C-alpha cells in the first residue's frame, strides 16, 4: 500500500476524507518548481534574526508568542493574526530557510527538524523567552511538540494547528516510522526532482484544493508552495514523516491545545476529533478545538474563527 501511494496521482487518492494534515504534505509534492518570489510581510517587524535553519522576525510588545509555520509555508501564513496578537504580545515570526523564496542555507543537508529545535532553543535562551507560548501549524506543530519534549522549560503552553505526533497515521492507518519509510523516501526523491522543473498545473490545482476550501485560500497556498525550495521541502517532509512522538506524549507536561479543522464532506466534527484524540492518547494536559468548514489552512479558510481561537489561547 505504501508503494502504491508514491506516484503523484495516487497521492491525490490518499484516504483524506477527514484527515486534513496529510494534505499539507501531499501539497508539497504537487507544488510548483522553486521560485524566487518573496512574500511581502503585511505587518511591520524587525530585521530577521538569521540562523542556519530558521530566521525570525519580531514585532509587538508583551509576553512572548512564537509562531512556527508548516511545510513550504513562509511566516506570511500568520499575517491575518500577527497584527492583533502584537497589540499585547511580543510576536516571534519563524520561517524555515528555503521557504518564502529565501536562501536555504543549512537546510540543504539532513537534520532540518533537529536544527530547527536547536535554534528555537537558542532563540529562547538568548532572548530570555522561557515559558513562551508556542504556536505551530502542520510541521510547525510537530516542531512545537519536539521543543516541549526536548526543552520543557522553553514552552509554557503550545497551540498545535492541525498536526499529529506521527503524521504517518494520516497516510496509512496503523503504520509505523519503519513501514512508512519507503513512502517518505520516494516522496523526498520526487519532490527534490521538481527543483528547477515545471509541474503540471492541473495536478498543482488538485492538490491546492486538498489544502484549503476557499478559492482565494487555494491560490495563496499554491503561491507559497511555488516559492519553496523543493529540495528543502522534500527533506523536511521526509524527516517529519519518520518522527513518531505518540509513545512519548505522556512525558510532555506542557499544556497543549490542538486546533482540528473539519468538514462535513470529510466525516464531520465528531469522527475527526475522535481520530485526533486517539493519536494524542496519553497526553496529560491537552484539549481540542474544532474549526468547521475548513481545510488544513484554517487561518485562511476561517480567519475570524482562527484568530479568535489564537487570541484566546495567548490571553490565558
């Protein structure tokens, strides 16, 4: 079954009726070739703090909130919420090097996710942000969980936006990191092979439709994907798929809130929440919040509902 999923057409047929997170990973496979278009930030921020795996822009004043985007996404994914958040918080806008049209720097080598965690920890230590609120979307959500596990004092609370402790479950129910590895290897190779080459528009459109519901959301997701270095996206996806934190969630005492987008067409709210709760089983301090009529990019499909959830989380 894993090998059957490797071709692009089969990736689009992955059982995603209500497992929205798998969409983001497939979207990177279906995204366009690397481009050098830079997404202009919609909010005023400091010059970026540049590191080998990530860069960080800072805005606002108050208690710290760190925002980590997902696979192939730039920091602009938070443009709809960052200005309001910055009224009462110092907001740290993370971007993975190689996304948003930026230089990949150290991310052309293996170890992207561990490198991200090390540099997030350095950011927190250097700027005295221990106990920060950390928000992560998709792969950024996994990074937030990894940071809370590796450095418990760094994360005061975490908001996980449509991410799982093991994303392989979204592709092949019952899979493990070992059984999903051939799929991850094939996907990485296919994605890296897209670098510098055109990709069929029809396939890109089909995968964009899996990421978001609204046409304008789909257009934005496609543009972000087009600006991502596919070599970085392929390696990051590979690493993401082979990390399984399910057995370790019981050791993460950090308060965690999981935002779960759902649609009636993909099973409805209760079955979707039941799946996520099962994947996070054993986590000691966790809550779940559904956002209806939304694809994987809830901040685009349901911006007001997402903003309300984020501001409420940050204000706790």
